């Protein structure tokens, strides 16, 4: 699975657990460089992705967390 986000501006997301909007702080230094379809991309570390999806707290994120952690 690939989830692509726009990081050209200050990304924000709604934290449903805390019921507030938050800036998404992206630690590019901890990202992993991968080549996807002939394009080099910075990929968020798995533990950071899981924390982000837990804060989003949508049904689709619950499913993603389950699939990611079952591998």
C-alpha cells in the first residue's frame, strides 16, 4: 500500500482521539529512501506511520493498522 501526502506546505490533520487539528511534523531524517515506479521517494518509518494512523482514528486507518502490524 502507498499513501501519498502533500508536504509542500505545512500539512495538518484532524486528530480524532484528541478532537483537534494538528500540524503533522515530518522527520525527514528518519525517512527511508525507496524507488517507487522509477521515482525516488522518502518513505515514513513504520512506527511513525502507525502513530499517525492511530491519531487519525478513522475506520480505514484501523484496517491499515491491522494489516500493517499483521505482517
